C-alpha cells in the first residue's frame, strides 16, 4: 500500500532540515514508494558522464531527491511553511487547506 503524501507536484515547499535548510522551491517530481521528492534548485548534485553517441560528456548538475519529512508546504497567504488540513466542500470534494489561516492550497 502506498503511503499518503501531503506534498504534490508543483507545490511550493521549504526545506526544514538538513544541509539545504531554509531554501524554497517548486516540487518537480514525487517518488511515493521511496517517500522522496525532487525540488527545483535544491540539493544539487554533480553527475560525471562519459560521452555516448552524440551527447557530450562532462560534469552535469541536477537536483537530487530529498526525504518528504524534511519539507513543509508554503502557504501563499501566510508566506510561511505551514501544516496542512483537509476540508470537504459542499459538492463532496476534498481540498487541502492551511492549518493556520484556512486558505486553500492549490494542487
């Protein structure tokens, strides 16, 4: 059974622990079975590649995965990292809301 994750693609998140603490970025990819997330311009790693075919070799920089427990979703209204709550709308659909101000979190 896959774990329930509060973080989704295109969310704005802040890193709350580790070497990259305090950095804010957009979620590019979520890897639910490993509970990891790739965030734009955060946890940059260097990848040494050999030339293969037409691609040129060298040192490439790309984002590395972070554990989901080291991230918090940013509330657009509060402009701060916040916990999320869930709310049921009149039509029966569920939405994520900021636990402090009640603002809807897009996604």
